[in-house]
């Protein structure tokens, strides 16, 4: 997706969506001055969403770096999409526990752990009394690696 040519803020009732040409200093200022729980970045649209009560600060920062930035208020008569929501994470803490890895582990470690555990727990490698337990373990392993792959972490 191409970079936006102009800076713009679309003000919603409870959030503001900022689009601007990439500026490392502005990005660092947003990260420094807006708490992580109130800001998200969508790499697909290349837009920052800042939630209340930090919307005014975000608009001030945008205007500091881009004095000619357009600020519009989204209303019923305008056809703007609502601010993007942060998707719920697919990977849960138990997925990392099943793979015996830390949440901060790189993708290569997750894939290696999955491969090693599959070799250890695959039902076809075990005798019938242990196959039921192994089948349940494989179901958990497959769910964990699929969740991590869905987030691009494996």
C-alpha cells in the first residue's frame, strides 16, 4: 500500500485515526507520549488509532510535525469507516505453554519446538495404550502452532 501523501486526522467519538507520510520522529513521539494501551498501528492501512483521552495530544503531535495536516470530524453525513479495532490475539498463554516456549520466542524457535514435540508425541509412533493421550497432545500442539501462524509468529 502506498504511503499517504498528506497528513490527516479523522476524529471519531472515542478515537482519532492518523494517516501521514512516514516520519520516524513523529512515530517515536507517538510512542513516547501516548500510552501503548491507547494506541495501535495498522500496517495494512498504515494508520495509527489513538483512543480517548489521548486524542487531543495525538492531533497536537500530528500538527507539530505536519502543520498543514487536515483534521476532520467523522459524522453521520460522512462516509468514513469506523476506527479499526485491535484484533483479539489468536495465541493465548496456554499455546506457548504447550510448545514449552516463552511468548517472546522467535518464530524459528516456535517451529523447532513444534517439530520436536510432534516427533515425540505423534500417535503413530506409540503403542495403543498411549495413543489416546498422544492424540490429545497432538490436538493441543496443532492448535498452538496454528494460532501462532495466524499471528505471523511461527
